[in-house]
C-alpha cells in the first residue's frame, strides 16, 4: 500500500512557500532539510517533490538545487475537490484515499488534501481554506463527531454556496449532508455476538467517547447483550478520548486491570485499540486468548500482523472511498438532487484472538 505521508509534505511545502512569501526562482529547502523537518525517509521526500514538480510549484535543477517555480499555493486548481480527513498516512485511511483518488482521477478532478488530526480547530482551518480556494465539492471525515461543533455556521455557509459535501466514516448528528460509512452498530453487534456464541458471558467493552462511531459500536454491543438476555452491559464498559488512548494504558492501568480481571473477553472500539490492548496484556502476563479473548473492529492492516491475529469486523475501506467520491460527483453533476447515505454492512473475520469456551475442558 502506497505511503501517503508524502501528501502531507506537499501541503506543508505549499503553506511554507506562501507564509514565507517565496517567489519564483527563490531557492527552496534541500531534500536533507525536508527529511529532518518531517522525520521521514528521503524516498518519501522525493515523492513529495515529484508531485510538487508535477503541479509546477517547484523545479529541481541537477547540480544546483530546488527552486520555487510558481505559486498556485493554497489557491488550488479551479474545479478541484477538497478531501478533509482526520489522518491520511496510516491505519485504514490510505485504502479509503486510494478509493477516492481513483474515482476522482478518472473524472478529471484534482484533489486538495488536508488532515485535521481529529482536531476541530484544524477542521475549521481546512474548511475556510478550501472554501476560499473555490473547490467544486468536499469529502470530509468529521472531527470529534459526537461532540458539539463550532463549525456549524461554516457548514451552513457551504450549503448556501451550493457546494456539495459528502461525509465519510461518520457525520455530525445535525448535518443533513450524505455520508458513506460502515454500519457501526452492526459491527459492534456481530463481534459481541461472536463472543456469546463462543460461550463468553463475562464480556467488557472499551469505546471512544468523542467520535460518533464509538457510540454506535457501543449501541451494537448493548444490542447484543440484550438479545442474549443480559441487562448489565453498561457496568462493563470503559470510555476514553481519541487522543487519550495511551493514558488508558498508563494512568488508567489499575482501572483497566480491575475491569479485565472479571472478564473472559473484551470488545475493542477498533483494531488499533485492540493491538495496544494485546501489548498491555503481554506486559501484565495476561494470555490472549487463553486468559482473555479480544476482538477489534475495522480489519485494518494491524489485525492480521499482530502477535495474536485479531477477530474483527471488516471495514469496506477502498469501496467506501469509491462510494464517497461517486456520491460527490453525482452532487456536482446534478446540483440540488438529494443524495442518500451509502451504508456498508460489515462481515465478521474470524482469526485467533477468541477462545472457544464451549469446548470440553475449558
């Protein structure tokens, strides 16, 4: 899978040129300097410079260095589509971006990219910048989608400007724009159902509280408990902030160990959390799956490469990205046409992280 870290460098360079008021023929930073600033390999920097040359932002002259060539900086290309995501370069995001990119490239739409790192203030900056660039449409993953959002008026402005918007992975509860997403309620339910089917009844859950996906996956978790005649699920749940996962395993260590000590299985909000939980269990001599079964959600690259391959719910990844881009193109070509959400149903992927308690002797 192509590494999309270079795209973040492309955006950084454009901002750097604008903020430092560099002009055509001004000397630019060296490859070595860019590697040091961004803590990436020379190959990644060269990918970024190649893309910047393609966009006529810089030019490289053998034996002389890199120079500013033009200034399309932050003003984008007329007819471009803005992509705003919490992240691009890791987890499931490169797969989603590949799906988006393929559809937009085929349709002749260049992309402008911005990452928010799940920060609302960064989403504000990205929205304002892209509105100012005159983008023809926006594909957005919301930041902290379960919390009140100060960008409501910006989205109203976008609506009044007739700029089509498609959310992906989630959308704000108050937003009336269409969304391409996995059915997170189903994802939470099927991994919990699987634990019940394998004889587990002492099941805890760990969910993120500031993104709406966490709430929906928790709903699926609760639905599974109720369908199995259990009414005490909420007593077995821990919540954490997206940016506070590390604190869950450090400052919250005692609370986490106490919760796990009474459980035979745990449902994790996503694979990233599950992989970190596997590491935590190893450090605290909790054997997975012998002492504790662990399930994740998303079927990310981590799920099959970790010490104990994870049972998880498969996220549609590339197909979701394609659907989001196709929905946006429909919105661009047919302004005012109401678009429906595209919801993908997840499949259960069974691997090695769940112990079957139905077997004799267990």
